[in-house]
């Protein structure tokens, strides 16, 4: 299989730039793997597809303001973007990050973000990312500083600056554990009322934590699928979730990150990180159904969906979604695969 096998045409105007006023007002394309049939619906219909004995798995990772803008301490003083991706030190101050313009930023240089925070470039990572050290003023709490000076890490296909509204809307209502630099977007559709309706339908709700980072959204560069590698991301699947899945008649994963979390621990229940790349041929051990947003062409997320639903059926569903003018990507509509 080649990366080009997972491409599709998407008119740019279908890429959602703003969230809907009502989280639960999204459309939902229902795909039946057994029959190959599609059904156009609304996300509000989602609880009606649940039944007693189901276990619905949510990723409760919380997005933090991980995009920083500053200027070089010395030299031209030009603007520099530091996009934090993953903590790599026990004190929480050393990170993997994407830095732009990266080629101009040498080891030892500093970026001044504000009078509260500076960033020192320590070196390069395995995949070309930078290793940086965050330096809060006077030992201040890092995340409190980031809440003040950081920006919501909207993806680049949302062609606008982040707003105050994004701090709430680019976050699931069930987010708890801070650590993601991109939202687990299938969860963005849920409201407390929808979650209550899921429980009323008889489904048990379980949680995992996979901190979304470069392993989820970084583009693939290898044309041969089997040669691609993903960045490692932090993972936690509580014992109660493992027990709930073992007891369930069917496990419904909300989002591709939940799929990777539960399939990773099916392979090794003690894993604290995962770089699992799921592509066609993968044997799913836990996932019985999946709720997911529509993903970028040639992305590891689209490839994961193709592994679960089949490549031809998935790409047919995407073509249908384009024809029916569904909204795509993070703030867009969703697809339920049964």
C-alpha cells in the first residue's frame, strides 16, 4: 500500500473554519460495514445507536494553550513560533516542539515570549523537531503562565487566529487531564445532555487518556505505508476502563485517539506511551464501532479509519460526504462506523 492510495478530493470551502453554535448540531454519516450502506443523519441521533451492554470510550485529555509567539533574543528580533508538542523531562520544562523558522534558530538561542516566559533551543529531535527548555520568570507555575501567554493550537487548515471562544469550543466537555496540543475532535460534538442520553440508552462510559501530539497529526512522509513511523504519545488506560471493556458486549471508541489507546493496551496493558500506527491489515482486538470526524487526505488518521471500515468503503463514504456538503476536519461533522 502507498500513501497515494489514501487520497480524495476535498473542496476547500468544506473545511470548517468555525464551530457550530450548538455542539450537538453536527451532521453524522452512519456507515454500516456489513452492508456497505450509508445513512445521512444528525449527531443528536447518536444515543439511539447504543444499547445495553455497550461500553463507550472517551479520551479525556485536555488541550492547553501550546502555541507560543515571540522574537529572537538577539539578531533581527523577527517573529518566532514555538509549538509545544510533548513534555520530555520530569520537571515539565523540557519539551519537544516545532519551531518556525526552525533553520534560523540555533542551539543555545532564546525566544522571548513575554516578560513571563522565554524559550531556549537545546537541540534537535529524532524527527527534525526541536528540543526546547521553557523558562518561566521567577519559578512561576508553567501552565499558569501558558494560560496567560499561550494561544489555542488550532490546526493550520483553520485559516484564522484563535479567539476567546476557541478556549472553550476546541475542548471536549469531558476533558480532564491536561496535556494535548490538539483536540480529540470526535468528542467535540458531545454535550452533558447527550452523555446523559448515552447512559440512559444503557451504555457504560469509560475513559482513557491519550495526550494528542505529533503522533496524531504530523503528516506522513513515507510513500510506502509500512515504512512510516509515528511519534510516541503519552497514554493511560485505567484498570476500571480495561474491566469495563472486558465486560462489554461492544466497545464504541469515540475518536481515533481512543482507538489507538485501547488497541495499544490490548497488545500491552502496561503501556504508558504508544507509537502504534494502525493501517489496513491490522487486527482490531477491542474496537467494535467508532465515532470519528472526517480526516485529512493521506493522513495516518484516515488510514486508521480505512483499516477499520475498509479502504474502498471509507473512500466511498468520503466521496458521499463531499457530495452532500458535510463539514470537514476539527470543527466539522462526524461519521459513525458500525
